[in-house]
C-alpha cells in the first residue's frame, strides 16, 4: 500500500498506476484484504483492480466483485497461457478502454 499511496521513503513522488493486477494467491499478502484497502482509499479506488485467481471458486468470484474489483480473471496454470492472458489484459485495458485522466 505504501507504493500505491506514494509514501515510500527515499524514492520521491511516484505516479499512480493506471491499473492494478492483483493475485489472490500472492504469498506476501492477502489479496482480498489488499483489494478492500485499495477500494476503501479515496485516492486509489478509481484505479481499475484486475484480480487474478487460481480458480473459479464459488466464494472468490462474488467476493472480489462485492469488493469492487473491475474484473476476475482465472489464472492459467500453464506459463505460456499466462503470458497470453497478460497480453490480452494489456491490449484491453491500455489500448481499448478509455481510463480517466489523473
């Protein structure tokens, strides 16, 4: 959250990201908790949050949308398919979608 809030000491001011790609299965933090914190923060909530999950678990999909995620993407197990998914995300969110200016 420090990096997103531009609070990292010694690094100067950082530009906010255009989108956040968030993995629910990240070992460093709870993805659900981080999503809720991002969407509760007035300065961050407009940044699109794209959630990668390892399954279509009955609880994960409704939970991330209830927390105002912009989309839920099932993360493929195959690394090559994951690269393809990231390319599609990049094309859609940065070439097709019009995002608000900061």
